[in-house]
């Protein structure tokens, strides 16, 4: 699955450019983002796409040296299950 990396968003688009899945993480300050939204279209539910997006976001933020706060309920749950990414949490 090829994700599109935009500033403050990682997304998956259908070939017709319709958004099918995304995680958004707006800047709080120069070193911190807020993972505030995860979306997966009904057509992709149950395939682990949200988890793949969250892992991609965690790896991306780590590579940028950024920290995250979590306000998205899915993100909170995902990070509780993935202690290997606790280092990026503020």
C-alpha cells in the first residue's frame, strides 16, 4: 500500500484521487504534533489500514525528531498496544 506523505497528514488515495484513509497530525509547536484524526473508508475497514497508517505516522515523526500528543481515540488505543513507539509521545 502506497501512502501519500503530506505536511501533517499521511493518506491513502484511490486511483481517482478520492481519499480512502488518513491520519492527521497538525503542529502544536515546532517540536510537537497532535495526532488528532484517523479515518478509513468503509470499503477498507477490517484490513488493518488504520494500524498501518498509525505505524507510518510514528516512524515518520520519529525520523523527524518530533513528539506527539494524542487526541484521536484510535491513536490513544494504538499507542497503548505498541510500547515500541512510546519514545515519540510527549
